[in-house]
């Protein structure tokens, strides 16, 4: 049973890390605004803690063991080292593509108004 709990908590740690990557992508889109970054970090900590606690209650009936914390932390660290740059760069590429399309549309509207 401990192996299943360990694997599930690694997966939940990866999910929490992906959520952090999404928040980091949004932070870059807000041009590293201090207040937005501060709020997103607090929200991420709250959500990651909630995911951790709910996973422990679901898998282990609320019984806390140190290996669960290690597994969750391992999942987050693994995501931040290996997956974060790929995920954040994907979010930024999508944003830049959407922004270019919007600029082209706005430029087309401006030229049609001027003509």
C-alpha cells in the first residue's frame, strides 16, 4: 500500500508543479508584476497544500507519514527541473501567436478605416 501511496503522491507533486508552471507563465505574461506574482504564489501554496492534504486523506485515511511529504516534494522538484521550461515555453509561444494574430487583425482594421 505504501508504494501506491508513494507513486500517487509523486503524481500529485507533478500536478502541483505543473500548476506552478502555469502560474509562472501567467507571471511572465503580466510582465513580472510584483503584486500579481505575490498573489499567484500564495494561491499556489494554498492549492498545493490542499492537494497534498486531500491526497493523504483519500489514500491513507488522514494518516501522515514522512515518506508522503518526500514523495510530494520529489514530484514538485522533478517537474521544476525537467518539465518546467518545456511547459512554460509552450504557454509563451501560444500567447505570442495569439498576440500576433490580434495585431494583424487590428492593423487590418486600422488600414480599412483610414482608406
